């Protein structure tokens, strides 16, 4: 039996930076029934709603996730939903509830919410590591933030399980140990993000995610709004990213290379992975 994908990634030292999936906006729908391997499209949700959510995601550059409370406790017939704008400078979170799926529209007005959301991928039918590593972290995050924590369906990058998403900024973290859950949630509430686990922010392209990682390591900047991109130039495999607050320029070389192993527990063939090598980082 082969090693589970997250254990293999740990052993190989796979770089997390630049691996957050791209999404400018997110829609979260509470679904207490079974989560099939395909999440939204494989979980007995009404086909008309699935189509509406898929169309919305395609139109706005978004992602749709199923969510549920840790422990799958029944909270009555009403189901929560949330819509998040994760674009830098546009961050917002609105929410609502429905009794019937046919009543839901992905563009429903909702009510603005000021409290953050903490998502932990625990989609075991998509990847074993998401369940084995995700559920203990979900329990720890829920203990720290019981009202604002949800388990979620597949985020992406299963080999970096457990995947955590901090909303509304949509920072994706990988490999957070359960004992660090309270520090991670408290830090985000205080306006900082821990770079040890940071894969990137989904509204930014992978090269910018990686550039911010190296700039955080060099400058010690932890703020959620620090190191905003002001100019991004890609030439061949090389990227030049100018960031501000604090000002710096990061030059990266992008590599696409064989991993020599399957990159998910469900994969049967070796995959390829993208990596960003730091070439130069200039402050000021």
C-alpha cells in the first residue's frame, strides 16, 4: 500500500507557497446530507440549484463549497449560506438561510456579517487525507470558534491536508497542527496570518502568492493586507513581482517538474507539480 498523499508530501518537503486555488469569490452552502466525491455535483442537491451555482462561479471567477458543522449535528430545517468577495480591498461576507433549495439564488442579497469564517476541508470521499487530517483540526478550530467554524468540501491541494481557509480574505493554509488552531484563529481575528502554514491567497495568481511568501519571510510582515501587489510581469518562466507595505521586488523562476509519485490519494499515476524558485528579493 502506497503512502498517503499528505504524508508523502511531508516527507518530500513539497513547497506550500503558490498552491492556493484561484478564486475571487466564494459561495458556501450548508449541506447535511452525504457529500459525494464530486462535492456539489455529487451530493443530491437539486440540479437546477447546482446549475445556478456553477453558472455564478463561472461568471465571477468563483468557487462553490459545501459546508457542515463539525460533528454533523442537526440544527433544524433552515440551512445557512454565505457569499464572500475575497478580492483585495473588496473583502465582504454576506449570509442568509433557506428552508428549501428552490428558494436559494447565488445572487440573493443576504445580510452583511462582520465576523470571520474558518473553514477546514474534511471531504473524506474526495481524498482520505482530508478526513484523516482535516477532522481533528476541524474539532480544534471549532473548540476555539464554535459559532464561526465549518467543515467544507474539497478545497484543492489534498497533499497539503488539512486545508484551512480564512474568510473573507480567503487565505488558504496547509498542514496546520491541531494544537495551533487557537493561535491561528486568534491571529486572523487580530489581522495577521501565520506564514508557516500559508499556501497563498486565492484572489492572487500563484506567482504573487509565492512572492508574498518570500517577502514575508524576509521582512517579517504578518498583516493580512501587507505586501499588496502593485506590478506583476511574467516573461517565460520568470516572474517579477513588485509589492508594497513594505516595498520590495521579488524575482521568481517557475518550474514544472515531475513529482515522481501520485499527488492525491485517489490518483493512480505520478503527477507534476509547480514550484517557484526565489531568484532575487530587493527591499525598497
